[in-house]
C-alpha cells in the first residue's frame, strides 16, 4: 500500500470536516423539529457514508463494520494504539489522523483503487460522528472481549 501524500491527506480530511459539519447542521435542525415525546434514534445520521462503504466493500455495512471495528479498536480502545493516545490526551480525534488510520485499515481489509479514498472519507465521518454523537463507548463497549 502506498502511503497517502500529505496534500491528499489534507484534501481527504477537509472533505471529512465538510461532511461532519453538514451532519451536525442536519442533526441540529432535526433536534429543533423533534417533539418532546420523540426519542432520538441513538444512531448518527450517516446513511450516505454507509452507502459509500457498502459499494466499496461489496457487502452490507453491518458485516463490514464488524471487521473494521475490530481494527479500529486496536487503534482507539487498546492501550498503545495510535488513536487511543490522541483520544486520551484530547478526548477528540483529528480528521487527518482518523483518515490516515482508516485508509490504512481499509486497504488492509482489501479495499483498493478508486474506492479507497471515498471509503476512507466515509468511514472517517462515521467514526468521528459516532464518537461525537454517541461516544467512545459505542465503539469500545466490549473491547477486550474476543473479536
């Protein structure tokens, strides 16, 4: 796998930030419209990103997410993981770091070619939106159990 060029990494991270901003705007609009009795879904609104991942992976998002989540937990949930160090320090992840690690794990899981960059953007949006909307527990809740 060829590492991402710095300018490509910046471009992909900018796209992640733009998509996250749109999801947050849509989420804020939906929250304003929600009635008092309505229950939030507990799921970040990331249908477009899920569709990109499904096309790239050639399987359902749920099936792919289970494989990707195992790799993500190595980085995010386990001591010594690259993203875990950033999370412990800042309680946040940068779009660049998330894209870079997502790109690596997606390639390791067999996504390649023209599908890799859009999939890295999409999965990074899903990861970051999950962390900000639901929290790290949504990804790491059963970490340490067999994958």
